[in-house]
C-alpha cells in the first residue's frame, strides 16, 4: 500500500526555519550539495523518541505565496498514478519530473484542492 515517504517545507527565511524546526523537534537539517539544477535544497532527517528513523523531508526557498507543505506518497509508477489521479477528478500540477539518482515525482491536487505529491523510486532517473 502506498505510504507517506517525504515532506517538503517551503520557507521565506531558510535560516529562521532551520532554527525553528531544529529547536522545536531536534531535526537534523543539512544543505544538499551538488543538485544538477543548482537549486538550493536542505534535507531533513527525523527520528522518533527512541532514535528510530522517521519520514525524511526537505526544505527550500518558497517559490510563490501559495506554496505550502507538500507530503509525498511512494508509488510504483508516477505515470500510472498520475493517470489515476486525473480519472478520479484530481489534477496534476507539476508533471513527472526526475530527481537525478533518486526517482521521479509529480505534484498534484486532490478533489478538495489540497496539494500532495507522488514519488517513484528509481536510482537511474536523470
């Protein structure tokens, strides 16, 4: 069954947001170096109170005022689920996009106007 695997937090002030989440939850937030498109992106590593790895996340500079937290669900095929989303009345906002060496994602809207993402693991993505 598909499950949540990643979240993204847009921030107007990255340093302020890093300080907030690090102090609030103890999250480890580090800049991800070497992205192909020179986009600045920070990875977020979470753990539960026993030290077990939690859902991973990311943080980037907010690109537009309407950009909010996005939760990503792991799917076997972004193409297949993109079609299902549209058949069920949802919309694809950002079509299938590669994350080199990690996989593919698409950003979507559900029937209620909520945004979410789907992610397909594929280490050959370019």
